C-alpha cells in the first residue's frame, strides 16, 4: 500500500509566489526521491495572489502519484481583513476535503503561521506525522505591524498558537538561518533543519535581452517582485528616483498591497523615471533581467525583516547582474559574504542608497560558485529526504504500536 502525503500550501503553481515556487519544487523532489512508494495530495488555492495576474487552471488535477486540488477563495487587496477572509475559506476547504481521507504525513509550508497551524490540526485529526516548513515569523512582526496595545495582545495570542503548532511537529525546517536564534531560544529542546530557497533551473542559462523602454544612455534599474509593506518601496523609491533623474531609469514589475501607495508617492514627487509594470510569468522575467544594468532589492526597516532571506536574492544572483540592496541584519550579512558584486544600503535611506550605487561595479560577473551551492534542485532534494525521513518515522511508530497492542 502506498504511503500518503498531504501537502498544504496556500499558494501553488501557476500562482506567482515564493511559496508557490518552493512548494512545486518540493513536490517534484518528493516524487523523484519517493519513487513508487508514495502518493502526494496537494491542497491549495486557485490563483489569487494578484488581482492583475490571472492564470487559468482547473480545480482538480491528477498526474500519476500526484493529485492537486484547488480551493476558490475571495479576492483580496492584501489587507488583514481580506487575508483573514481568504484564509478562512481555504481552511474550511482543507478540513472538508481531508475529512474522509487518510494520510501518513502532513507537510505544511507556511509564510502564514495559520497554514502551519492548519497542518497541525489536520495531522492531529489524521494521527499523522507533521513536517513544517517555516518561511516567516508572524510573532516577531506583530509588534511593529499593529497598534501598541492591540499588538501586545495579538503577540500573546499568536505566541501560544505558534508554541502549540511547533510542539505538534515531527520535524521543523526554517527557510532562513536568520530564524535560528529566534526558534532555538524559544524551543531549546527541539532541533531545526535549515533548507533555504535556491536558484531555479529556469534562470540558467540566460536568454537574449529584450528591447528596453528606457531612454538611451540611462542606467536601467529593475525591481521585480511583490510590492507590499514588507518591501517598503514607497518609502524610498520616489525620492531615490527623483535624486537620480537623468542618470537612472527604474522599471518596477509586480503588484501588492502597497502598489497604490507607491504610485501615489511617485506622482506626489513628480517622478518621471519610474515605470510600473504588472506581474508577469517567471519565464518572461528572464529577458527583463538580461536587459537591466542593475537589479534592485529593498526590505522595510521593521525588525522582523532583519532575519529573513528574500527568495529574490537567489534569482537575482543567478543573472550575474550587479545587485543594489537595501537590507539589514542577516540578509545584509548573507549578501556581503555570499554574493559578489553587490552594494548594500540602509533600508529607507536615500543618501545611503546613492552612496552604495556609486560603489557598485556595473559590469556583470560570473556567480557559478553561488549557483552550484544554492541550486534549488539540490536543496529540495535534501529537503525531500528529510520529509521522507519523517514519513519513515511514522511507519516505525505505527509498527511499534502494533507490537505493543494486545
């Protein structure tokens, strides 16, 4: 009899999300490593990350040992209330779909704590093992995201939810080494693995560049990714672009909860050297990367972002293009130590950003060493081995229980 794995990921292909790309790569690795012994059920949502990007796909798919079921959720603008409504619809769908199923292992990949908690609930109901892939720390972010009094109450509540969730897990993986200090201090008795994001095969080799819409002679700067509070582009890009008028032309590709704030700030500053473009398929991004002179990255100055490791860094690094990054804490250390030809500046600091740009070598470089170490394929193969190890542990525990039974 095949052993059954349930994978919960709020986003999955063809949706545009770091979690989607990661979950898809993990499923492929599990199918390769698990052979004929496993059956994988993915329960996710219909594409909903961006209102400006819609990919046609079916609610249910079956491909050999893989079954994908997608739940329709309400559209959202990225606000707390909208996201809560959407997640509750997803949670109800997951509980309904899995009610009459049996799984040996539940895998939950979660930038949202509640997806991990949902995985713990399903695993407990199924008496299955639980593998958590933690991609964000909600408890660490809440004090800066919410008003003071409400933030303290929310932090207390979600700290307890986080503790219950982590305690139910058979194994916990962290996506960033920067998370280790937080989790090891709160859960000293537990061991954690760290499997980061990585470089997808899609970005190797690079293809020929496309025609640019930038005026001739201007440095072409590209940002491609989410435009939310976490990125904080509206805090730095309008003043920075204005400062570099006549020298640089910025292309911003993406959408998110702060897209409107960015557009309004650009208008307020009378900025004419920033072009806002809607989200596009990853396969189309390659030519945009090739046409750029510099790749831009920025995280807001919130304390929680000092621990993360943006997935975009791996994509950027694979191109060989110069990287101009407004990050601090662990991501700044990672960039400076691991990726050549980069310039770091203090988040939301225009003067620091300009000074960093002046230090940047505008030539492309070879980062084959980095790509070899951080190949998504290799990382997910190692992670799949860990997941299958948790599955083997479940089988061993069941056998032991059977022997002890009268």
